[in-house]
C-alpha cells in the first residue's frame, strides 16, 4: 500500500523546494493537500511523480513543479479572487483556494467537473466553486479576477479570458505559440491600463487543453 503522506513529503522536498519554489503558504498547501484524491483510483500510486498524469478525455493533472512555479509567479493574495481555466480534477483550484479568498474553476468536461466538485466537498474546501461550462469562455459572472491560471497549455492567452483579468491582475500559463509539439514557455501576463504585457518565466512542456488546441487567440 502506498504511503501517500511520505510520497507527498518527498514531492515537496525533491520536486518543489529545489526548483525555486519558496513561498511558505504555497509549500504548505502542496504539503497538506492529498493530491492522490484528484486522480483516478487506478493511478493514485503515481499521484506524486514528476510528470503530467492522464485524467481521461485528453485531460491531465499538471506536473507538480510546473504548477507550483506558475502559482508562485501569479503571486496570489489572501484577499484575492482566482480563476482556474480548464480546472480538470480540481487540484489546482484546491491549491489556489489556500492562497486566495475565493476561487472559481471552469471545466468543459461535465463528468470531470462533477468529480472535481465532489472532491472539493469531500475535503471541506468551501471557498472554491467548480463551474461546468466552456473553459475558453472563462467565467465572466465573477470577474474581475486578480489571478487567472490556465491548468494546461494554451497557444496564447485568449482575449475572452484576458478581459476578465483585474487591473493589476496576473494571468499565468504555459504558452505553446511558436514552439514545437510538446514544448512551451511558462508565461505571466500582467494587466495595466487595460493592456496585458507578457513575460516568459521558464521553459515547460505540458499537454494542451483540448478546447484551446484549435481555438483562435488574441496576441498582446
């Protein structure tokens, strides 16, 4: 039987801390949230490996280190509002819920959205809402968001979601535009004066969110 507590501690010490993740609240969230509950039962022994885990339907649980660095780059604040685009099984939303006041996760796959909502409820996380709907549209009803995280690679930050970013807010994700298959660059976009300026942070390769694979994007 897998010792998930030991695997979680090992993930933090071998994957997270050595890779420039230093935020204490983020490390605490990663060290305490049971990542294994966000993956299919047959894959739970692999929950803490340093790779993307398939969830079914072309969706993946993002590699822990990449997710952690993206969230740290977004610099979420305790009183802030967060949005997770393509939230999958809800793990990223759960992590962000420990760092923001309120989090909305939007997921296009209805079954996956239902699983995510159920897992958050089981864990007693009551400040994260999972919405079943087109991820590419974001969730304008609760906008603006101080932090927007894309839980998978996208060609570029789409205008429809960027419009929901608050003034001074940050969007983070792995952008694949101009790169070969399986390649991308973790990027932060900061909004000032209605304009989003982008800055590359580190190279990363994560699976593309299916609904964005052929979507038109707006390049800032």
